C-alpha cells in the first residue's frame, strides 16, 4: 500500500472543524492549522487564514503607498518623459487649489451661515450654480474609487482573461513585461470586444492592476501578423502601471486638472511617451509594427511605410495641425513614430520635430505646402511610369485565417492554480475532460489513474489524483488510500502510463 508522500490523511476533526478556519473574526495561528494537505473538498468554504492557500513570493507585496515597480527610481527616471513630472506638479497644485476652494464654498459660504444665522428657506442666500458645481468636487474621490471598481468588475465579468491556458502566448508576453518593468505582481489582463476599435488601456482598483486589450488590436499578435507589435503594446500598458499612472492617489491628485482644456492633454501625452519608453525597453523591435497597426489597423499594418510616416512629423506644419495636436490625449501618430525612431531625444509635446535622417527622400510635396505646388494628374502619371512598383508587390494583401480546434481541446492542461497550493472549487469533484477524474469518471488528463479488479469492487474504481497526493473516495476520507497500479496503460490502450514515484 503506497504511502501518501504529502503526509498522513486528514484527522478525524478536520472536516468537522474546517469551517472554523474561515469564520469571520477567527485568525488561529498557523501552528493550530492542520499540517496535512487540504482534502479534495471545499464544501465547508475556503480557508483564507491557511498559509498553504497563499502564494509565497520572495518579492514584497503591494502596499498602500508603495510603487508598483521595484525598479530603481534612477532607471524609472530615465524612462520617464522629462515633461511628465513638471506637468504633474502643475496638475496637483491646480487640483489642491480647486479642492480648497470647493471646501470653502461648501462649508464657509453654505453651511456656516445656515448654522450661525438661521433663517427661512426663502430668505436663505443660496450659492450660485458655479459654487454648487465646485461643491460637488467633494464627492470626486468617492466617484473615482467606485468608477475604477466598476470598470474592473466589468472586465472580470465580460472580458476573456489572459491566463497560462487562455491565450498563453499573450500571457508569456505579460509575464515578460512585468519582469522587465520590475512589478511586484503580474497584473491581470483581459481581451475585450473591440467592435473595430484599435485600443488598449491599463487601470487598477485597490492594490490590483489590470490591462485590457481590444480584440481588434489583440489580433495583431498572431504569427501571421506581428507578434512583436503585441509584445510592445503589452509592454506599453504594463509600463503605465510601472510608472504609477494607474495609481488612485495620482488620479485623485490631477482629477480637477484633467478638466482643463489643452493643458491636461499635455500631461497625458507625456505619460504616453513614458509608457512608450517602457515598451521600447521591453521589445524595441515591436515599435514600428505598433505604429503601423495604430495608423492603418490590423489588416493594412504591413503595408504602411514607417519611415515615410515618421518623416511627415517634420513636414506637417501649420496652425491647425498644431491645435489638433494640442488637444490630443495621445501623441500624434507621426510624432510618436518620429520619437520611437529617434531615440536621442524625447518625444515632442507641443512643438513638432525639426530634424529627419539624411538621405530620406520624399515622393510627394508635403501637404503643408501651397496647393499650387501639388502635382497635377499629368505629373503624377509621369512619375508612376518613371518609377514603377516592383512586380508582385500587391498591397491590400489577402489575410488568411487557418481553421483550428477550439481552445478547450488543444490547450495544455495544468493540474492546479498558478503558484498557489489550493485547487479551486470549480476544479473539484466533477467529470468531463478537465475534471479530476477525467471524462465519464475514467482516466483523464487531470486524473492519471489506472484500474484494477472488477467493476463492483471499490478498489477497481479509478482513483482521483490531485496535485497533493491521493484523494480518498467519498465516505472514505480518513482511510488510507488503496494501492494503485502505477504503470498500467490508460483506457485507450495506446499510450502506456509512465511510472510515478511515490
């Protein structure tokens, strides 16, 4: 009879007293908890005080006033756009002044006269509409907290979570970005329906941080398109987290400043350049593909001339291009491409770049030039005849989508949760291909067991196996597990099962 390598079976009082460990207000010391593995039954509830159910990490966990990134401030300062901190200080000072005035309106001009000089409602000197709007700023901190929580709740309910078994390639990129940016924990990530929108964002709630990528942008990560572009995008969004852009206190500190036209957009563009620097540090070869995708979408990205797009940042001048950029929350695509190509200087916030690499000829007169200097149809026809396109270079190419099985049938199978010694209730006690006992109670990918004896014999039934050793049958929880055939073939008879070491 093989011995359970993880210790003796649960004691007789464990099942009876299991509910006490999770009871409100009960925090027994770890020495009072059972030393054996948890039974394959969580009907009495999860045990949050049990250290065996917590992830053990050598990295410190998130805290209220700590940064999400463990990178040194010197390195983060080099990655941060030089205009971010000055405009952040301006935003915080403006917000403090706005809140001070709002509290003065609310308490000094509204409440105090009502207390010191009681009067009738008709005789009361009510505050103006502007004053009332300022007074509403007092509830902004609560509104921000609730709004962030609702956004995260929406992602958790409607988004497709990126995990080791759901979009594993993207999860590998997420882990790599978290490691490169020095995060304390890998952020949560979701794919949400884009409906044609090319976008991604990072946010948080409490100590949690998460990334959401619209499906139309996420599709660029396929091998047939540009996986490095998705890697850069994930590095960019995780860079927002590492730089502190998703902090509740930071958002609260600039909450009033965000409503100032033009000036708030300057701070936002500086933060985007900072996140681009984080993404470039993580995956520099994906920067051009990202710009191509943001400029023309997931289907035409390979047909965008990145160098020509970046050159136009210098040539597209004029009052209205300047005003259009001034009100953008993100840098203009041409300016952003120029900043990612020229790593010798930070991206421009207000004024356009001035220099382009030498020997980069233009094929057309810039749109900023007077219309009289634009080519006419005869000149354009002659130009196309003089410089014909390469044979076979067909733009708007065909995008082929290969047929594949659904993810449930082709993704790898894992025995339990990532880095946590606790199997969730959703993975316990049910059949099917992902159940502990395999399909129809037979040998499955998560239940490598053999069968011996007759069908009516208890010892002949397949034994369920989890990551903690042998799980006893119902009604037999405290008995020693019967012997198992370690090297018997599986139910198909095709693949012999390798021996397991007890």
